[in-house]
C-alpha cells in the first residue's frame, strides 16, 4: 500500500492512527534475533492451526485448550501492559510469569483432558485456582489487544452471577461452580465462539493475510478508480466501492478505514469534499465491509454455527442487504457531489482498465474459495487452505507484489498475530454467554423486553437495536456478534422473527456501533486521517450509513429480503421498493436532489422512504407516492432554476 499513499498521509501518520484507535496495533517492538524468533513462533502457530483443522483427530478439549494456551503465550509476547512500553526487545518479568502461568493453566487441561472429563463435578480447590489463573490471563490479554468495553460487559455479568444469579448460598461455592463451568466445560471459554475460531476463522484470517500480500487491495482500489473515478465526486465513489471490496478480506472496521482511507480520503479532500464528509464516507464504507459477503468479518462462520445452517446459506442471504447498504452510501455521496458541483478525476490520471484486466488473475483465490464453499465441494477449512495455496501461486505470478519466501513467512506471522485478538475476544464472549446461560439472565432480559413491547414488534426491535449499539461499542466484529447472539437475538425470536432474520438484525446493529457516537472508533480513525472534527465525522458517518439503520427493520418485517420463504417475483418487487425507499431517505437526509430541498420536502422524502419499510400494499403505495411526488417536484424546481 505504501506506494499509493499520497504525501498528505505518511506511513508514520497511519501507524499513529492505528495505534490510537486500533488496539491490535499497540504491540511490543522486537528487533534483530528476538524479532526473528517471534516471527517464527507466530508463523508456526498459523501452520499448526491449518494442520489441526485439517488432520487432527484428538479430543476437542485438547484442541481448544491448546489453542487458547498458545493465544495466551503469543498475546503476552506481542502486547505490552501499556501503550508507553515501547522499549525494544523488552518484556518485564511479571509478564513472563503471567504468560507462563496463564498458558500453563490451559496446558494443564490439555494434558489432563481425559481425567478432567471423567471426574464429573468433583473438582479440587487447586483445580479451581488453576481455572482462575487461566481466566485472569485471558482477561488481561483481552484488555491489552481488544480493549476495556468487552471486559465491562463480561465484568457486569460475572458480578451479577456471583451476587444474585447463582443459587448456592455460600460465596466460595458460587465461585467454584462458576469457574468450573467457565473453564472446564464447553459452556464457557471453550464454547461455540472459540470452537469456531480455532476451526474456521483462523484459517480464513491466514487466507486474508496471504491475499493482502498478493496486491489485491491495490487492485481493488485501482479497479474502483477506473470504474467510478471520472464521474461527479469520483473519489468518494471510489472509497465506497474499494472499501466494499477490501472489506471482503478485512476483518476490522478501523483497519479497513486506515488502509483504503490513506488513499481515498486525501483524494476526496482535493476534489472538494469537506474534511468531515471525506472521513465519514471512508468510515461508513469500511464498516460496511464487515457485512459484505463472503467473509463478513469472520462472523458468518459463527452465525452459521449458532443458527445451524451451512455457511453458504448465510453468505447467500447477506448479499441483498449488503448491496442496499452500499447503495445508500453511494447515492448520498453522489447527491453531495451534485450539490457542491464537484467533478471527477481526469480520465488520463486514472488506471487503464486494459492494464487492470491483465491482473484479473488476482481474484482467482477469492473466486475459487466462494465456489468451493457455495457448492459444498469441500469443508470450509479445506477450501480456505487450498485458497491459501492459490494465493501463493498468484503472488508468485504478480510482478508488482512478487511473493517471496520472506513474504510467505510474513503472511503466516501476520495471520497468527491477528488470531490473538480474535481468539481472546471469542474466549471472553464465551464467558459472557456462559454466565448468561447459567444464571438464566437471558430469559429475564427477554421477558422484560417482551413485557414492555407487548405484541408490538416495532418496540421490541427498537429496544433490541439500542441494546446492540450499546453492547457493541468498541468490541471487535466476532466477539460483538457472539454477545448479540447470546443476549438479544432470542428476544426477537420470541417475538416471532425468523431465527435467520433475528441474527442478521442484531449483527447489523452491533456492527454500526463502530460509527455510532460516542464510541465510533472507525469514524475517529477516518477523522484522524482527514484532520477533521471526530464527533462531527461520527455523526456524518451515521447519516451516510442510514441504510444500516433501515435495512435490518426491512428484513425483520419482511424476511423475504433474506430470501426466506419467498419467490423470485416477490424479491424483485421488494428490491425495487427498498431501493426507492433508501433513495428517498438518503435524499431527504442530504437535503438535495435536482435542487436544494426545503424542510417540508425533506420530511416528505424521509417519511415516504420509511413507509416503504413495512411490507404492505397500502404503505408501499403511500411511500411510493410521497417519494416519487417529492422527487418530481424537485425535478421541476431544478428545471426552473
């Protein structure tokens, strides 16, 4: 990427932004032989993960506990206690002790798995202490590489469990029961999130690391420039398209914002977009990368496991909502460009499509992966492993980003490094879901919201949305979804929403927390590159991503949008009304279409667009009349002017 960075945004600036807003970037500094040793450890972990997912036949408990032991070990090697610990080749003695104790706790389970499984509920106190050490080590690694918000959620549920949720009258009895369930059973740390992470997600993370080193991100940006760069406000449209494409392989809203934003944000500013708008476009588009099939920030694998459907089924149903999300952003940046009379990039400055076509082979690993998974030709982990091999072959072919043995080692190392954050977050998500299950708090929360909502689905949807946004603030995609699936999705299922639609609803609103004030990390990262006001950028990003606040209600009221129990004709009809509705809302929020809108027309457009959410003939006709009538009035007004 460095060759595409404009003089306005240096690599040092990007590193600074990543360190500030992305916990994963706050790493220790290793040089010389220690750096080589750490790189080899991370690469060996990636190779081990691929081997285990493909060939291992030992007990699941052995696989999961050894995975978590390595996550703890690597976590302490990579992430310092504080941001200011930047002394090269230095790790304090207390970190070494904590690292050995924490990883040793999980390895104790690994080497005594059969005995622990067979002893039932009879646990000695030394085993409980080992479990506490393992939990504390996981919590500390999560604090370092993920952040405080997810720990606040976990801490609340743990305090509730020890204070009120568990029935054992003795405090130490509650502690023993809690630790046993969280550490030694599959209802806590070793639950579905860590299981899916160790089995599927890590291999796809490694695939993403290899794909990035083939030069595919640059290819996506160049392709977007060639397609949309010359049109009105071209750089903003380039940002939308390139972020959607790069989001397919990126698992981080902040990382995606910084990677593509280093190129697109300066281009947008030069074209004439305001700083806040430029940063917001990139943040909203990059956050949308988490809902873009086929990878969806790795949450698609978890969703498939939670719901009990094939992975291909999830990504197939995610396509239409994702397209509508990006259509909403795209039309808003187009209207903004028209309002400001902005032009595109001169054609002679854009990449030539003829040159890009010759690099179409870069898409082979991604296309092959989608084909293998969607046709059930092989297991997901085997498909991802073969896609890694294809990425290596493609990398050797591409002269601009020639894949050397050193880059292969770097890709394996990067995959292992990224797995630390996801593994730690999934472990804490397991603590949260396990605590909720054993205390019965989920049922109490469900009953409370269902009681308030009564038989009004819209009330339950709004309350669930608020819960998802609050619980999702500052939490990575995978852990975010795990929390939502355990706490809020059952609410909607109880209200009669199909299970697939309920899980998509909470997933969407957990994701938009990345651009929703006050904890809008992706928007703040975009504002740092754009040198804009962070809060204004966050509010603008929320306005741009208005489709993300509308589309979930559409498929909650009308699951046909997720291709559930529908026909081709119904999908076409629903798509047309959804596109018109999102256009109306976007135009009303922007305040411009053909001419500047007054407040009355803006309200008419927004109300008409919102009426198209509900799947009934009356609301659709009324919504269409309002949106089209308002646009016709604006068209005539624009002709007069």
